[in-house]
């Protein structure tokens, strides 16, 4: 098959196309398909007009038009649709039913109704944008944008030839919109085909080091402080290593709260870390935590960071919310605790810090399990089925 993938933005700085669409495209190429990714790099204009190859995948960043905002959006969408159709695809897969990808899907669906496009139109969703989702969380959207994105989401998920969803919660939501179950493919975020070299690394993991690899929006800061307080009471040498940066400066709030109760010395803040440096932090961690408040946005999202930790063999204690409970088998490949239960999370952390044999066992089994169940080589099969249905 010839497959055109349309994104809402470029490969950088946002991660959706880089960690979801591109690995899927590579897996499709391995199975003999031709794939072109067409992207609007409005958020990284340096890439405009750039064409590259990635493991056999054609990656094309359309040239950005010049003009007033309304015409800019129209012309950018027109270019995405034109470049997709020039590929003469059997399938056009739009990633996210919002923004430019959503506009392209709308345009293509109208053309299909007029008989001008024969390719199957597939829409992918990996987050919930509407009420209770990113529209409520993001402080960047205007009232008009929120209305537009919510409409695009509802329309895009119900006007297509098939939907790929990244979580079980999204699968249920799409079904509730009246989409037939056999039109929906569950395709969670995946990982590569081999485990990290954590266990072959010369770096010896630090028994008292707790890793928090995060963007901060998934949980309340005060709960992390409470978890750390409980751990330090029993293990004074324990240290929380924070890798990541918040959307709204949440890391500063964390450090201020820790300072206020005398825990600042128990936190090492690394900030945003380049992907090449992450294996070193994973290797040093005695345990990682993955806190998730029980919210709609968390239930619908599918965390690539959690996949990274598990495939690297890091023992993880996570809240049992949404996809966390899909990725982790409790007490087999990690530990799941009730969402918001600071005491339970602290207890699980201490158990793993004090029982290195158990922690290493969980880490090894996690790496093996996540690669067996969630490698892109396996997930691509569900995508092929929805393409061919």
C-alpha cells in the first residue's frame, strides 16, 4: 500500500509525530509499504520546505505560505492535502483530528463525498481535546480556538473510514460517539524492538535514588512532596531526581514547597534532558515513580515516558489510572497503587529500595513484557487491519 500521513505540526519541538507517527511509519515500511509523512512546521519554521528520508519513510515539511492568518491556515491546509494526493495513496492517515491535520481531514472527506478521492481516510487520536481534556488544561488557547478544536474533534472522529486510538479510554469515547467498534483500532504508543542496556551498563544503580521523569501536569505537586516526606522519614539518604520541565513552571513550585519543609536537599533537579542523556538517569535510578491523578486527560493519554522507563528496565511505581494499568502488570512488571494514595506510593518505593532483588526482577520483566506486547513491529498489525478493512 501507499500511505500518506498528515500531521498537525512538524517533528519538533512537539513529540506526537516523532514518537507515534514516525515509528509506525518505519514499521510499515519494513512490511513493504510506501509511506510519506507530510507536515506543517509552523512551530519550527526552519524546517519549512525540507524533505528527508528516515529508514525509508519520506518526510516532507511543506513550505509555509505568506499571508494574513486566515489565508495562511487555508493555504497551509491546501498544501498538505495537495502533497498527500500527489503521492497517489491508498490510505491517508491524519494524526489528531484538530488543527491542520483536522482541517485536512475535513477537506479530504468533502472530496471523498464528491468522488474526487478514493483513498481510505483514517484519523488518529492520542489525547482528548474537548471538555475535561487539553482545552481545559492549556492556557494557550483562546475561547474561539477551544470551540474550534472541540468541534474538530467530534466531527473528525465521526467522519472517516476508520479511527486509530492510543488508549482504551479513547476507544470507549469514540464508540460512544456512534462509531462502530470494527471501525476503531486500539493502537497504544509503542517502543522499539530491543531493551535498553541498563543491566549491561557499568553504571551501578543507586539504591536510594528515586526518579521522577515528567512534564508535571499529570499530578498535584503537594502529593509528590508528601510521598518524599514519608520516604525520607524511613530512608534519610533517599533522593528524588527530577528529570523534565513543567508547562507553567511547576518545577519551581516543587522546589519551593520542598524548601519550606526542609526537603530541598533531598531533591536533585536536572531539568529538561536531551534524549541521549536519559539512559544515564535510567541506569542510576533505584526506582521510578509515575504519579497520575484520576482525571479524564490522564485516562485518555498514553504516556511515552512510561514506555521509556519500562523498556529501559527501570522498576516503576505508578498510579493505577488509564494506560498505566495496561502497560504494568501489578507486582509482575511494576507496582500499581491507587491514584492519590501518597502513603501507598511511599510504602511501595521503600519496599523496592530495600529489596534490590525484587526491584531488579520487576525491571527485567518489565523490559521483556513491554517489548513483547507493545513493540511497533507488533502494533503495526492492528493498523494494517484498519487500513485494509
